[in-house]
C-alpha cells in the first residue's frame, strides 16, 4: 500500500514538473517573478527535495545547486542559471527513475 502511495505521489510531482516545462521562459509558476535564475533554482530545489523524499536523488544534484548559488552570488548569473537548469533536469530524471523503480523486478 505504501509503495502505491509513494508511486502515485512521485508520478504526480513528475507530471506537474513536466507540464511546467511547456510554459514560456518569461513565466515563473513558483515565485511570481520572471527572473530565469530564480525560476530554475526554485524548480531544482523543489524537485531535488522530492527526489530525496523518494530516496532516489542523484549524487551530484545537490552539489550543482550549491555551486549555482555560489556562482549567482559571485555575479555570474548566466552560468548559475545554466547550472541550475541542469540540476533541475537531473532532479526530474531522478523522479522519473523513482517512478519506474517501484515496479522493477522479475516478471514470471
């Protein structure tokens, strides 16, 4: 029963995240601003937290988020935004992996 709830929750988060990628680049559905860095870092942190909750977070995603924040503070906004987007993609892929991992196993 618990696996079904976890799988349903993970798939819901993944579906909402996938739909958010179809919005225009100037639309931010998380924090109400049109700053691409804020949009990317918020999405990365949210999905990374969901991947951690599913025990399926990838090794470097947290490091990438920290590095993106450090680069942003140093004034390298374009590089920080690109890294935050990369971290977000990793978190989304980790959630997709978690969704299929629940049904993994031999089929007899």
